[in-house]
C-alpha cells in the first residue's frame, strides 16, 4: 500500500496551483461560493484544454491523455479549492465523454470527443434525466422517444436541468418501449439531443438564492435522428447507472463551499479574546477541528474512489459512500459557520455587513441542494447497503 502522492503528482499539483494563481492575479476569476455550474467561461475551459486538462483520463485514441483518475482528482481538488470557472466543459468532461467512450457509436465518438477536449464552441452539455415524477427512481421516466423511420419523436418533460438554458446538447434519458407491461429497467434509452431542435422549450426555475440555473425542459414532437441514440436501444438504465458513479465520485461533492471553510478557519483564528468569551472560542475551536476531521475523511474517500477506478474496478458503493458523506459535511460547514457568526450569516453578498465576503449567506441558500443533486443521501445509503454490504432489499 502506497499512501502518498508521487513526486510527479506533487509537481502536477504545483503546476495547477501556479496556473490558477496567475489566472486569479490576472483577474479572470476570484473564489466565491454559490453554484458550481454557474461559473462557466469557455475561454477558461480553452486554457485548460491547451494544457491537456480536459479529458485527461480518456484514452489517447479519443484525444485524452490516458492519465490516472488520481491525477484528475488532484486537478479537480485544486480547481474547486478556488472555485475556478469550469462550468462550460465540466459535465462533458466528467460523464458525457466517459459514457461516449463506453457506449457511443464511432460517429458520435469522432464528432464529440475531440471537440470536448479542445473546449470548442458548441459542445457544452446538460443532463436531461430527472422528471416531475422520476428523480431518484430514474427507471420511472415518462418522457417517450418513439422510433419513426430514421428518427425518434420525443415527447415529455424534464425538470431541474442545470444549464439547459445555455447548453448546446442534452444527454436525454427517455422511454423507448412504451408498453406498460415492459420491464421498466429494460425499456429506456439514452440520446444526444441538439437543444436548439424545434419543439424544445426551456423554462427557468428560480431557486431560493434568487438564481435561475436549473430549468424545466419540455419536448413536444421533437425529432431526433436515430443516429443520436447512444448505445443500445432499451439498455439506457444499465448505461446510466455506470455513468452515475462518475457523477458521484468527484471532489466537487466535498468542495462546493470550500472557500467558506477556509474563511471560517481564519475567522476562528482571528477571534479577539477581549471581545469573545473563552467558552465561545473553545466551542468554535472544537467545531472547526471536527470539520477538519470530516473534511480529511471525505478527501480520503474521494481519492480512494479515484484509486478504485484506476484499479479497473466499478466504484458504485464507494462513489455512493463518498457523496453521501461529503455532501453532509458541506452542509455541516454551513451549520457551524452560521452558529459561530450568528444572525448576520443571512446577510447577502454585496452588503457591507455581510460576513465572510457573503459566501456564508450564498452557501446557506445553496446548501439544501448538495444532498439532493446527483442522488439523495437516502438513495445513496440504499446503494451502500445493497451493493456494498449485500444487505437484503426487504
Ligand atoms: C441543484 C440541483 C441540480 C440538479 N441538476 C440536475 C440536472 O442537471 N439534471 C437532472 O436530470 N437532474 C438534476 N437534478 C435533480 C436531482 O437529480 C434530483 O433532485 C434527485 O435525483 C432526487 O430526485 P427528486 O428531486 O425527484 O426527489 P425524489 O426522488 O422524489 O425523492 C424525495 C425524497 O424521498 C427520498 N427517497 C426517494 N426514494 C427513496 C428510497 N428508495 N429510499 C429512501 N428514500 C427515498 C429521497 O431521499 C428524498 O429525500 C438537480 C437537483 C438539484 C437540487
């Protein structure tokens, strides 16, 4: 067992940090809490692409660098540490590319993969999975894609689709066998849909932070070329479960509000003994130390999951464990920070009284979504129980 990074990995981390420092000094972005996907800049993605940092784990024949997932985890840790604006390529890099490599047709691979690794214009993606009555239970999707000659005709509604309002393509899960008696796990398929297709309506949903970053998406007789089917017809559920591991395994599930944690530690360091009773300072020290313990456990789980992928193993239970633990930790950062800071925690960014640069108020408003997006904690624990521990379903 080797429990350390190699010199090459340390050098890679230093290289990424150097790049990010120079970008921040140039004013490209500054660390701030909020929604990960909000901050997207194709220009920034292009600079990452030039360094080979998009698709870096993909095989070389698909335009990737063939590097291990642990290297990618190092890259992502540094990017999330400062909340770099990676929204343009993030979903395509994290799960669209790997899914295409596994299941895509030659034509799909040749068209999308090189464009994604170059961060070309016109290849940003959104994920069209969840529906009003199918979130955790994705096998229950009601949107249909029915074959009609060389096309499929799509009808239905998706919801909570992050970035649907800016994405060029959508990765769609739809029912291709509408027979109600069909096996629900063998009657859905995956498609790549051009978001500008006639019949698609994207309607923003305003969340409680006042932002509209996710959407409702309506499909009305949308014609999708048959060549847009990814993998086998009616095998979409099996395919999507494999993709979910990539969605759940990453450090983004630990570090969505990392700048807040950094500021909280500094706040506790700076607590003035002449103004703050020792009992409060002692309690704050204890709480922040507990957070540090949990952050370290979460970080180890993430790297362990990356290492598991590098061993060629399927990380379903590890990825579920990782996301379930890490997102609860992130919410705890919000809880502890608001208890230490008190009612001013609610003052939003931009107000002179807003503490911790306004990151706390933003993080509190985004916090409830951490344990839902990409699979709720309850559902993830079911996966750990069934797939990880082999416990009985009933
Ligand atoms: C910020 C944000 C961004 C999102 N972005 C996207 C996106 O881009 N694309 C997309 O497709 N979706 C997206 N989603 C949707 C997300 O994937 C779903 O919210 C999630 O899968 C849960 O589904 P649901 O909301 O329908 O809740 P439900 O599935 O209805 O669950 C409701 C509650 O019941 C519990 N529950 C459900 N089933 C079980 C079970 N079997 N055992 C125990 N408890 C259970 C859940 O834990 C939850 O607490 C996003 C969500 C958020 C919050």
